[in-house]
């Protein structure tokens, strides 16, 4: 697959191979409501010129249990060894009821950990569908995917199914994920696609992601050729070293000056809920140090309109970043990408 087949997105952190424009496809399926949601999302991406803040988040992302069944080399694994936390069905219901009230258009199920370790995930899928949330991202490593979950995803018209694989061969997968389950993962993805096609459903669209590192960059073309006729699109992502999350450095003036990409739109359109109920302004583990509240005691509406997130948005717009955002942006600029993608 040649470079011309790879679409480079605005923030230069994702390189995409796709059969068709996924948002156009979903727009045809969901109609005007989806178009309005994407128009509002686009305004939040242009926050410097639009000053647009929706009345309620356009999206929330949720972690359900802070554990994972794999041991990936690129992940911030310290998170999975902290005291076990798990969202209760009661608080999930509370969050979804509030989201339904405000007609929130999108949700990501899966944040920081493996979603299928949550024992009531099938119930959650049904609850999300009942809440009328339109654009649902279901993010997993697919090792624990089973027939019951597959049926629920398709039958409840979950819009997007996202799997991180990062390898074309078992040898490389075992180096990256460090648990030998690639055959099972690939079989599970194919099962979902087969069931979707058998039921003549248009959803979910299936996306695979691939974090480019030295140990797997030689397999990118092989990966595309392996999956291009099966899945809807493939994202190639830059590797971001999170080893600095627990050891934030004080940037000097010269280091602050070399932050080339100060763009960060997450606090303008989304909130992120972790397994202990904490709410952060972004999906990174840096963001966990900028806590805005907790869903066990706070409403999302109050957090979204609160002084903490207002202050953070002003910092971003004025490029006067707190030390946590400084570190995130500084190290984000220094990520590894193979030359073939530049």
C-alpha cells in the first residue's frame, strides 16, 4: 500500500486507511441528528475562532474497571496495578440518564483498560441503546469477545467497533502485546464481521488501530493487505511514551518555546469517567491529574459548567498552560513515527 492511500489527519497523530468516509456513511444512516452533532464537533475543533461550548458534552468516555488482560509494551501499565476500581451499574445508569436528558449524541465505551473485563458489559450495551445515544464507540482488544457480545453489538446497532492489534504476525503481536492471543483476536473480529454481514446490518463499522513502534513498523503494509478487504478503516497512530506521567518535569522557558502543537480540543467537547468515578477533561493519563469531579457525587452538567474546566479552557485558548498540560504537549511533540508516514 503506497503513501498516497494513507490520509493524514489535522493533528498529525493518526494516519488513516479507509474504504470510504466513515462519517459520511454514518450521516446517511442517522440523518440530520448526526449532521448536527458533527457540525457542533467541528466548531469545538475551531475553538479559537468559534468560542463554541455545547450546553452538555458531545461525548463522554467511560472506563468500567481499571484492569487489563494483556501486557502491552506501549501502555501505561501502572494504572492497572492500582487498587481495583469498578463502576457500579447504579452510577452507570445515573450517567446515562443524565446523558439521555441532554440528548448527548456520542459515547466511547472503553478508556484506559479492557472493557470486556467488566462482567455486566452486555447490560451496559443495552442501557446505552436505551439511552438513545447515537454514535457509540466500543473499544476493546477483542481477546475476550464472545458470541453474546457480538450479537448485542450488532443487534443494538452500536455504531463503531474499535480494536487495537498493532501487528500482522503472531511473532510481532507477542512482542507488542506479550500475551499470545492473536489467532483468537483475529477469529473474534471475523466472527463479528460475519454476523454483521449475515444480518445485513450496516453497523458497527469496524476499525483497527496500529501504534507504530520500532518493533512493529516493518509490518504496516502487511497489516493493511491483511485487513483492507475486511474492515472499514485502519488507523496508524504515533507512539506516545507515558513514562513521564508519574514524573512530571518543570519545563524551562526554552522547552516551553518548542511546543509546536498547542492544539487540544478535548475540554471543549468531552468528559472522561474513570473506574473509580473520577472525571477528567481529557482521555490521557496526564488528564487524571486534572480532576474535575466524581460521578458518584457530582452531575456531569455541573462539572461541564464548573469553574475548573472553564479555567482550563481559558488556559488552552491563551496558551498559558498549567504544568500538567505543558508536559503532555511537550512530550506529545516528540513521538516516534516511521519515515514512510512523514
